C-alpha cells in the first residue's frame, strides 16, 4: 500500500550548498543529512554554520534586550 501523503518515512530536507549545524552530532553538514528538528540553519557558508551556537546565543541575547519583546515593566530588572 502506498503512503497516503507521499513519503513513507521522514527524510531530511535541504539542498546541497546549504550548510547546517547538527545539534545531535555537534557537527557541520551540507544539505540533507540529519532531520530538521536536530539542525540549526541553513547558513550560506560552512564557517557560518560552524558558528551556529554562537550566532544563536547572540540572537537570543539581542532578543532578550529588545524592549519590543519584553514583558517586564519599565525599570524592572532581568532575572
């Protein structure tokens, strides 16, 4: 019996030339190697993907400091 919605198993999505950082294996990979749930990216270069954790940390810090996304009242300190 054929699968109802296309593929019979979940296959990684992505294309050669797109770089990802696999959280499960702690490595940079090109294209569709690991499932999307285990990856950060895509990034345009291998070097950028190698910095994925640092980039995510910087983005999260910027997000926390952005007053447009804060639930704190003015003058409250971050915990």
